[in-house]
C-alpha cells in the first residue's frame, strides 16, 4: 500500500521512509506521539498532501498518478476531516452521497441504513453544531462510509471522546473490518491499537521505530512481570534476602510486593515461587503480568504516551 | 469486495459531473444561507444605510442648485454598491468555509473542486438578488421611480452579475489567506476605492480632473452608469458593454486563479 513514503516541509522532514501494506479486513494501527508524522502519512495517502518521494497505491490505483480513482475508493474521518456544522446528520450524508455520485434510490437506502445501524436517529435531523462530541464523531465516521470505501482512514478517531463513545467507535471499527474494509487507524492511545489493530507500526519523528503484531511487539520489547504479594514485612525481608542475587527484582514495600522481570517464561516463574515456598515465605497473592503496549511505547520512543495535546497539521 | 470502476472517463462525463457537483454544493450553500438569515439582513441593512444616509445627509448638498433629484441618481448606485458588499461578504464567508475541517473532506472526495467555490459564489449571488429586491422595495417607498418593470429587473440582474464577478476576486483572496478577519481587512483595499471613487454616489464630472479617468472607467462606475441607464430607460450601450466586459474579465481571471490557489496541495 505505501512504499518508502517521505514528506518534507521546507527543512523539516515530517515523514521519512515509511512503508506498509494493509490487506482486506485488516486494521493497521499507526502509533506514535504527537508530531510523529501520523497525520502527514494519512494526508499523503488520502491525496490531501503531495508525496515528496516514495509511492503509494490503494486498491491498485497510484495515489500520485490517479488521485481521482483513489478518492472513489477511500473514506476519511477523524482530525483530518469533518462535517458541515450547519447541516444535520441526514443532510451531511446526503451531501457526501451526492458528491460520490450515488444514484438517488441507493443514496436514500444507504443513508437510512447508516442512520439506523449507527443509532443516529435521535439526532439525525438537528444541525451538527448542536451535537455532543461523541455524536459528532459518530457522524464524522459514518460520513466516511457513505460510498462503502475499500480503504478507510481514521485519523485519531477517539481523541477527546469519553469512554462510552470510544467503545462505540471501537465496535464500529471492528464490524467494518469484519465486512472486508481495510482500515488505517492512527492513534496515540496504546490500548486502542492493542484492541483494534492486526498490525502496528510505531513511528516517531517521521521514522518507523517498530512494526509487528501487538503480541510480537510486546514479546520483543516488553518482558513478563511476576508480581508476588507477601503477607508481612518479615516475609518481604526474607524474600529479599533469598532473591538478592537475581536480576530484575524490584521491591515495593508499601504494597508489600516483589516484582520479578521474567525472561524464562512459565518455568522461571514457577521456580521463583517454589524457592519462596521452600523457605516458608508467606505468599498472599501472585500474578504474571504481560507487558502492556505502554511499556513497549516507552521503550521504543523514550517518551510516555500521555503528552500534552497539540493540534498537528 | 469488488467495485466497478470506470477505467476511462470522457470529457463530457467530467463536465456533467462538474455540473452535478456545482448543483450539489449550491444546494448545500443555500441551506447554509437560509440558516444564517443574519447574512441577508446585514447585506440589506448596508443597502438601507447607503440609501437613507446618502439621500438625507448628502442629498441636500449634492443636489443643491442642480436640476436633478438626487434619489433618482442614487438608487442605481446603491444597487451596485450593495452587490459589491455582497461579494465582500461572500469572500469572508468562503474564508470561514475553507478554514473548516469539512473542506479537507471535500478535497478527499471524487468531486470537481471548482464546485466548492462555485457553489458558494452562486449561492451568494442568489442571496444578493433577494437583498437587492428588498432594497428596491425600500427605494420605492422613499419615492424612487423606475422607468419600467423590465428595466428594474434588468438593472437588478446586472448589479447581481457584477457582484458575482467581484465575488470571484474575493474567492481568490479567501483561497489564499483562509482567515476571515484577514480577508475582511484585505477587502478594504479593493472595496473602498472602487466604491467611493465611482459614479455610484456622484457624477464623475464633479470630481477633480486627475481622478476622472479612473472614476469614469473603473468597473463600479460603468456598472453604476449601466444600471442607472436600465432604471431610467436611457441606457448607453457603451456603458452596458463595459460593465459586462468587466464582469467577464473578472470571471476569466479570478475563477481559474482562485481554483488553482484552492487546489494547491501542501
């Protein structure tokens, strides 16, 4: 789909050598902090920005050579797109459906279906300026669906949404992917990429820093952590003495807990637990925690995911 | 999932599609105009200001000693000025539109990009037509008399057409600047000289000699003269040709230019 994409704004290299392929029914999560170049990638692929070097094609159409053909098969929603605030949801959908040159009977049916399927009946005839954040975002995404796109671009579709609206967007993304749509989703939320994406591309400062499935990224970068909670402070001290020689041990006296960074899988975890048990250390609870994408993100980009909001353009 | 894609599009199809897109955008912009009646009110109020203020404040001074009734002279000029104000509003409105995120969506759609601007300028031309009709009603109440109904309609249509031409000049500025307040300030540079150094409010021969050539042939003057001719039933064909010529010239230069500026990708 995209091959060695690059984009410069004057001296600033916004995107440098980013490549990926998204198949039918696949969701690619483009993950990165603010200013990483996520939106620029989306704008290049959706014909809003020119491609400085590299190439991209969507459903067999080259983005640079045949932008009109590309525009017929894509849908765009999120921070790169919006809806007409003065028009109602129904009027907005009518507007975009007409611009896609859908015939009137198809238009009618499709709009009615979308309004019902995405539960917009309640507010479909009020101007969009009166909508809540969640309602507006729903309309924004539905507007990208009027022409049943083969490839859907969702640019930070849940930024600024409350948890319920976010869950609704997630459901919609899942069901669209199930129906065969290729989806490129940009996000700065790791759990969102984890929940939705089949493939993740982590970019930072315009460059690809990692790529893979959520599971492989977590396996490669993060480690499992065995958290052992102990009954008393005495237990904690004896456990500490016992495991002093081990690497990757951290102690949390407040929660009376020891965390082991595990590299040897289940066997090593059992081994640690057995040694504690043999010394009659009282264990109140334990769990094996898989690394979160948050850990991965931190390891890869050296920055936390929760940086202040910024309008990237 | 399969879709049927036309592999080859002929020029005629493109042209029909562009026509449909313009009609669609006109539909959208008409709804928007209808939901912002204050825009129409503002356009009419400007016309009313010019009519009432110039007639009662300056009318006495300008008309003093002359054999002419100043209101008869003023009303056609006010038509043209109202249409010009409408064009300036159109420019600011377009800048507001272009600053909205929905413009990016339009640019990602398989549509004729001309339609984004043309829909707006056409919708504004219709709004202008309604505004001018209301100003004409007020003029009648104030005692103004048209030579004929046909002349009145032709005069209002001509003023609207001139305003439409200027709305494309405004569109080019709006496409470039995309900040409504900045567009508002920039429009003063073309609006005021054209408006005041014209024959809309006073005849050219009352102005100093160095100003007369400009004040005689600039678009607002020839438009005022032609509209006045239509209103009075004493049309000078030369004025009409010049007014139409200016309008066509504005369209020929600024329509392609504004579309080129608008479709430039970053």
